[in-house]
């Protein structure tokens, strides 16, 4: 790196310093949080279908936001797959590597179990769809690097269905609640528990498929350019 | 030793590590190094979330923030390195030499 | 008991560091890393606010927001890296070009 500091550093530094200072000052000024909202969540937790506050917020009280988040994931997956280089279906790795395939064979069952545990724990403690979905995607990637073929994400209708099912879960819940005469996505306490579990299952599948495809797309492209 | 003081010192360590890592990621040359440090950054952030009692966020940060994002960055670095003209001697020198006229 | 303002100020500092890098580099991968670090700084401020001045359990709403934020950030970063790879494969560029490029020569 040349000895002189380029001009843009000197130009940017005062501006960024001012912005940062203003943010710190704003932070100090907004001293109190808003305990009312947290208390509101705790008060309504009993009939929400989950005993873990974060899950109740994500899938019941602010379910619409989570639905749109799944849509964002769907758009990201679609866009990433479209932006991929020209290649048709999944190319299989050489199944020869002993260490990788042995590791995959031994670790994947444990990883799958961990994912199920995370998902099941989500209603009463930390965990839930996103974490479990990511763990499942990690397990699938272990299999991929171990040389095993991932049939479900080899393109075609099955892959599309896997990507869509999470968004569709919320959509089905919205249709059901509206048809039953309540406000959209407002769960009656009787149905809230099963509704949350069902939506979480669908969301986990979609999240796992999305993360898996995003990483695989990059892997395939890298291998296309390898000698 | 007082538990409170120990916890406070640990927090200072975590925060210091985060800031130091951020500077290293963004200002040290070598994209591969930045990618690896980014994964470390994600893991230290996981510790920060645990310290702030945000356990769901910690789980998500560990898998998604450190795992998937780190993987994406390393993949991108690998591809940028593989296709670029052979000035780089390997992963440590990827793509950061300036375009000198 | 943690000291939330410490983490919140750290979050703002991370935001500032990322912002500075955002303004001073044209290398796309570094821009993405800077944006991610700014995001993590923002999350630190939010999660710190969840445990500030509270009674009992932390406020779950910032937790939900940050969870969503992490996932969306990952989605955006995935698309960004895909675009970067395509751009590099097609044109060999990995920097921003004019009118965003800096007139003087590049430095990391």
C-alpha cells in the first residue's frame, strides 16, 4: 500500500464520525426501553399456542412479518438460482473421498436429530423453524460434500414445491382464519398450538431447501470453473 | 473474585474482539483472510447474543450468520481467485492488489 | 448481569466502521462485508434495547426482529454474491465501475 492515504479517507472520516457520534447521542437519549410491549406479550402468551415468547411473537402476534420474510427467502432463492451460471441439473461429486463420506455417514444422523430437537423445542424454548431449517441444510451439505446425491433438490417440480411450502403454510392459515370469520392470521387459542406447529414444519422445509440451494448453486458454479 | 466484575471484563473482551475483527475484516488486505475472519466474527457475535440473553438469535447467528454467510463469502472468494488473471499466489493474495495503471 | 449500553455503543461503533468502509472502497465483496457488519451493529443495538430497563424476561419483540433481520440479510447476501460471481465470470470485474469508481487508483 502506498505511503500516502488517499483523499477519500480524509473526506469520509469526518462525515462518518459525525454520524456515529450522533447515533451514540441518540442512544443515550432514548434511555428507557418500552416495557409495555413486552408486558403485553407476556400477558397474552397463554392463549398464543406457544409458551416461548419469541416463538409466539414470530408465528402468532407478528406472523405476517414472518410470512413476508419467507417470501423474501423465496425471492432470494429464485433470484440466486436465476443468476447462476449456465448449468442444468446437479452434478454429482466423485464418491471416492473416504474421509468426507465417512464423516457424512456418521454425522448426518446426529445433525438430523439436532434439527428435530431444535424444531420441537421451539414452542417452549429457544429454537424454531429458522434454526432447525439451517441445521437440516447443514446436514444435507455434509451429505453433498461426502459424495452422496441429493435427490430432492435436483431441480424440477419437487424442488419448487419444497421452496414454496413454507409460504404456502402461512397462506393456508390466512385463508382458514379469514374463512372462519376471524381476522386474517388471528388464531383462536384452541387452534393456535397446532397451527403454529404446522406452519413451523412447512417453514423449516422451505428454509432448509432455500439455504441448501443457495449454497449448492455457488458450489456448482465453482466446480464449473475448476480445471 | 467478584462474579460481576468477571462478567463485565468478559463483556469488554467480547466487544473489543468484535470491533477488532470488524477493522481487520474491512481493512486488512486479502479477501480470503477477510472471509475467514468474518466467520470468526459471526461466532463471537453468537457469544454476544448469549451474553445478552437472546438465545434464539444466538442459534440463528451461529448457523446462518457464521455458517451460511461465511460459506457464501468463501465460495465467492474462491471463484474470484480461480478466474482472475494469475497475479495472485494463492488464496492469501486474492484480488486486493490495486489496478495500477 | 450484562451491561446493555456497552453492547449498544459497540453496535454503533461497528455501524460507523462499516459505514466508513462503505464510503472508501469499490471492491464489491468488501462492500458486502461492510454492509453485513453494519447490520450486526444494528442488531446489537436492538438486542441491547431488549434487556435494558426491563423487569423479568427480556423483551421478545427485538429478538423476533433481529431473527428476521439475520435471515433477510443472508438472503440478500446470497443474491449479491451470486451477482458478483456472474459479473466476474462475464466481465472479469470485481470492483464498482464508473460513475462509482474513485478517480485515483485503488487501495484496499
